[in-house]
C-alpha cells in the first residue's frame, strides 16, 4: 500500500484515514521515549484486525511533515518497534518495516520508518484489548464482534463455519431427496459415511452426529428453522430511494423473503429481478428488447452473494434491492483471505469450501433459459464470475458495476440499469 513516494506523500497531505496513521517519535539516547508502546501496539493490531494499513513513524501529526531523525535514531526506533510487535501483540502481526526518506517543509530529505501492516488471517490482542480501525481512529471491539471476526478469519482449516455442527438439529432434519442429488455414479458410500464425506454432517464435542451448517443450507427444506438469517430479502422500489416521492403511491412494488436450499434461493432471486425489471423496445430493422440488467450478470452476482456470504453473522441476511436506476446486492461478511475490493476481479477465495463444492454439483436450472451461461453447474470454481458481472453489465448499461466494503462487515455490489428517463415500473 502506497508503494511509491508519490503515492505516500499524496496520502500524507490528505491526512490520516482508515489506511494511514502518522506518529511523531521522541528518541533519547538509545531509548524511544514516545509514543507509548502500548498505544502503538493497539494501533498496529487495529490495522491488522481490519483491512490493513500503513503506519509512518517520524511524521508530526499536526504539520504532516517529517520532524527530523538521525540515521542512528531510526535504527533505535526500528529495533524498538520490532519488540513492540513481538512482545505486546498476540499473535505477533506480520509487518513489513522499511526505511524511507521524505522531504520536510524546506525540501530536505528526512528519514522516516514506513510500516506496512497487512490484513491478518488472525484476530490480534494488544495491551488494552482488541481493536479495529474505523476511519482515522482505533475502536475497541465488542465481545460479539471479536467472536464474529474470529469466525470470519478461520481460514486455516481450524474453524470453518460451514463445517460446524448445528447441534439443535437432528439428522432427520436433512431431506433425502435433497442430499441424494449429490450422489454420482462413482459414489460407493452409504448412509452416514455418504453424508459425512459430502460435509453435510459433523460431530459435536461428544461425538454425536448432527447436520452441519452446509447440510442445513443445502439439504433442508427450510434452513430458517435452524438459521433464521439464511435467506434473501428482496425488495423492488418504485423510485431511486426507499422513500416514496409521491405519498399517494406505494413505495414498494414487490417484496419477498426468498428461502429454501441455497440453489433455490439463487434461482428465485433471479426470477425476482426478471419479474420486476423493465424491458425497453428498440426498433431498428425489427423490434429489439433491451432489459434493464444483464441477467447472466445478476445470476453470477447472486451465486457469489449466497455462496460466499458469512453465515456466522447473527442478524444479517443477503439483501437484494431494486431501484429505478440500479440494483444493489448486500452480502454479509468481509472479503475473505486477505483479498481486497480491488483484487476481486483477479483473485478468488472461498469462505465456505463445502458450500461452494456442493453448489458446483447443482445444475443450472433449465427453466431460467434467459441466463446465458455455458456452464452446467451453479459454480465452476474458475473464478470468472466477477469478470462476467463487470463486463456484461458495463456492456449493457455503459456503467461499470461498483463493489464497496461497508464497515469491514458487508460487501455491496451495485449494478446500474440500462437506459435513461425510463418510466416507473408498473405504470
């Protein structure tokens, strides 16, 4: 982050934010007198617990100028900082520490220490507790937030959420008609062995088998009986905001809570969009219909939202909002495995390995022929979904879709509608 001097100086001029922290340094002899090591450890852990960031030491926070350290003082600071990271943060974060020279107010080069703190796969505790970064300051995390963050970041095969047993449910909760569809001609396992190998069943601490989270989501007729947030909340609004411009008209054109197994949620969400979007007719050598949205892009977006959302977040669900000029899809959870919004187009990573594996066995329904895809299953694990979303949508509407991460806990995808000055749906 801020890998060139030009980028770093530009950000320093703008000041601190969620990605940048500036710290003045006081060195007396061979000891660092300021900042306080506990407070600095909290700042570093806060970055690691959030989306990462850059700490620049040797910069006055008020003037945003290097205050001038000697090379010897810079070396003392580097050794001291390593001790702060290793001794005061559990587990120690992986930081990249570099010595840079930046111009001061007179244009003279002054040494500073640049510390790159990547987003971590772990939850870090510092001397004053657990912190995360919001804007230009660190905030203490609640117990609920710490638990949720730990579940989000359990990407090392320790606590994958979709593998965990749902201990309130019995094996009879699973519908044979739903799990038998995952059987192939090569399957030799039967009964409990078959369900365990698919990841539909998991054992609790006492060795008792229960449906797993993935089992409830894929092989239960009504997942909401056991996971109340496992559904898609879909709403089509009349105008460009949830508030009605004309109080005499209903502000919602359509609304539905879409539940059932995940593949059914994907299918019905696509149908909701198809039913509520407008289609314009263009006459050029015959009539040509132009839909508001590319439904293949909508299909890919709903597959990603349902497959990659964080099911451990209590009280959150996938939200599908249709407006006159755009479609918004909210998916609970941050971006997994050190990915960023900018890298979504180029990298792939699965938060829910079992779910994505099972969705890769589910055929694309033949009753949604308007989805123009050459693959046979809902997921192909080739990581092409985001590219299809971006390219197909931009080709139709002329506007590139936008991904945005909200509070490091929800991913918002906005698809823009094709056409201008379209009449209200339902007129």
